[in-house]
């Protein structure tokens, strides 16, 4: 444990380092339960930091792009910040144009969590969110545990409540498997085992439709470079400036897989969540200064946020269930596994 800085509220934030015997190391801060760095060996054995992050606590306190943090209570968007549970309407802050995004103006990413390092390779963080916090009903206790297994970073989520509410936690890390000097991610290869996405309008709001990806730039089932179709003249890409869409997973063992030819690093995503938000870093820009003084840039990194569908509390057709019943306990797990083996599907 290492002191990271003093928060605006006067409390001290810390950094926790976990590692395994395979040369993988992760640094987590209790502010926002954020993944600050994730270092894995490349094909030559060189330690490579594959996630974006900041050097200082004040940068995490600002962090307009949600870099590395745990977001909640509800990841992604709730359209117009309105939902109904058990006959009562709830109204949330709209902090993303007309929509509520990632838990609101002071979501879980802006909180100091309680943390304990449970072993050399694991750290657990917990947070209490009171009834009507950011407009959400119920007293909720959540925990996030980061564990480095032999070849993977495993994230376990848990949430409990005393009143029916909605809960949709995810990690918002930005990956660049080329490391700090990796350039843009357009040459990364990506496969997503999903046959449909949730289309959006110009405000980023999901319409409630489910769009088949067949014959569109959104089809990653056979794998391709991220940049292959990112600038295609497709309405959905024009709305979001690239990929920023929820994919409905098809139940395959591996939800998604990314590969960087330069470093040889392959990352496989396993999850029990029903979907993934694939975001190609369209709104990153050089106003953000990252670790080591590196300037950010558009499409410098990508996110694969495992989650329930956006606005699923209002869209039963999505088939998700982000509703947590009174006295209930929600448990979910996502793992990011690493190797330096070139996937067979990469041509």
C-alpha cells in the first residue's frame, strides 16, 4: 500500500499493487476503485503497461473519460434519466446531454472506497451507497475484488440492497495492447462473439431496437482490425464517431478477444454478463495527459465494458435484468486473460 494523495474531501487515497508468478502486475487505487496500470509481458518478455491511467490523484478526481474506474450504480445510459420500479418513478441527473450516464454527476467513480489487500495477488474494495444516492432507491453495499490468477486479471462484483433498485457495475479500463508507445488501436485485431447490437440515436440513446450485425461494419464475429470499417458511412458510426455500442453476446465461452501484432499480446475476455459495450475511444483527445506525461489522442485505446444493456430497466425486450430485488445479492465476474499466442482467426 502506497499513499496516492489527499482527496478534495480531505481523506487520503492509496495505491495497491498485486502481482502473480507469471510477471503480471496490477496497480489499483481506492479512489473510484480504478485500475491504474496493468503490466503484462510481451512476446519478448518485456513488461508492457496495457491500460491508460494517470500519475496523480487530482487527475482521477476530474477524469471526464472514466479512465480505469468502476462505474455505478448503473453503467452506460438511462434514457432521459427516468425509470420506474414497483409503480414509482425515479428521476436521475442527466449528466450526458439528455441522458444519465455511469451513475450520475457523483457516481461510484468519484468515491473513495474502503480497501483491503487480501493476498499478494488480490485486493478487495467496498462502498456504501445510501438510499436515493444520485436518485437511486435503496441502501446498497457493493464490492469489487481484483485478483491476478496465473494468466488473467479477474474482477468479481457483488451488490446487496435493502430495497428494490437497479445495479449495473462495470470496469471502464481503456486498453492499448501495444503499450505506452503503441500508437492508435486501429491495427489491433478484435473478435466479438455477438450477432446483434443496440442501435442509438444522435444523443447516444438506445432506441429499444435490436440490430443484426450481418453485413454491417459492426460484425466482428470472424475477427478483423478495429480500423477496417470504423470510418464507413454507416448511420450508427456517424452518430458516435466510431464504435460506441452495446453488443448482445451469443453465449460463446470467449466473449471477445483482442490481439496486437506489434507486442504479440492477446487478451481474451470471459464474463457472465450478457453484453459488452465496445468503445473505440472516439472522444479521447490531447487535452488529457496520461501516465508519464503522454498525451491522449482520439482512438488511442478501446474499452470492452461487460454489463447489462443500456436502459434495460426501461427496455424489457433486451432480456436483461439489472433489477436487484429487496434483500437480493448480485454477483458477477469478468476475466481478462493474457497470452502471447497469435489467434488462429488472425489472418
